[in-house]
C-alpha cells in the first residue's frame, strides 16, 4: 500500500516536536512549580542590619522588619513607581524564550505592578485598611519596589509540547524586591523579596504569551500585601498553592 505524501509530512513534523517535548520535560520537570529564592545580587534591599526575619509571613521568600517600628500609626500607603534598573541579565536557557529585551514592555510591566498594588489596597475593606494616597505624610507607609528578574514564558516551547504531549512546561519567571519606608523620616522599616514562576495547571492560556504568567504573579503579590496588612498580630500569612484549575 502506497503511503500518503501528506501523512508522511505530518509524521515528519510530529516526530521532531515529540523529541523537543521530551527534552523539555527532562529539562524543566525537575524545576518544580515554585521558583527557588533569588540570590541577593542587587543593592535594593541588601542592608537588613537591625532587622529581624518575620516567620509568620510565608507568602514571600524573604521578609524582615524592624522590631521598633510603630505600625499602628500608619493609616495611609503610597505606592511609588516601580524600578527596573536592577533587572538582571538573562543567561543560558532563559534566553531561549525568543522574547527580545523590550524596554517599553518592561516599563509597562513595572507600571502594571504599581497599579496592581494600588488597586488591591483600594479594594481592601478591612478595619486595618490603608488609604492609598498620591503624596506621603508622617502617617504614611511608603512602598518602594523593584523588578529584579524577568524571564518571559517560552510560548514557542509550550505550543510545541502542548501539540505533542498536551502539556505546557514553561511558566516564565519574575522576581520582586520591596522595601517599606516610614513617611515621617524615610527610614526603611521592612523589606521583602520573592521569586516565582507561573502556576502549574492542566491547561492554561497564559502559557502561550510572554508575560501573562508574570502579570498573574504580580496580582497575587498585591493581594498578599493586603493580607499582610489585614493580618492580626501573630497570624500566619501563607503562600498560595502552586497549582490552579482555571485555564486563564
């Protein structure tokens, strides 16, 4: 029986895709869903002298605060523009996203980060609510943040592996460092840092664009910052699950 030329071409296309998918599974499956903590490589929050770790805040990889900070006096929050000048250069496998460095896109993501935190705190209805203000005063806590690592999702890889084995292995990566200042004198009273990759799922459309997973992580960070604000003294603020069921 003669083979169909069309089917032959399809087989030629599928086999390399399956091979790529297999390599992707080997290379990425061991990485897990949650990214490990970032190394302290930027000067943004490098100085934690006089601060103590905050074990109750598990939502972020690293958290420190000054024991003598008067948190009760803060009634407002000012979210400063997010810095991108500490952004680390991608290396090795991270460069294979095929997403070239786009200063405009990075700055748009920084703006998205600021607006996500503003929106989350404005939506807070807790009795511990902090009023979002455009100008800080003595009763304002100032939130300063920097995106220190950003690796776009490998949309090309996820397209190939989803077609071959029904799984998108890559979720991108983003790291954030933040510090809280006392509006009265500008002293840093707390810092936190986190580094995450997108959540795993059976199928998620975020896996087929460069920064959709990053935006979801940013929105979760903002939500967690409100949970920290609302938490009673001694209460534990847990991290979110590494798996999600929704497809978007």
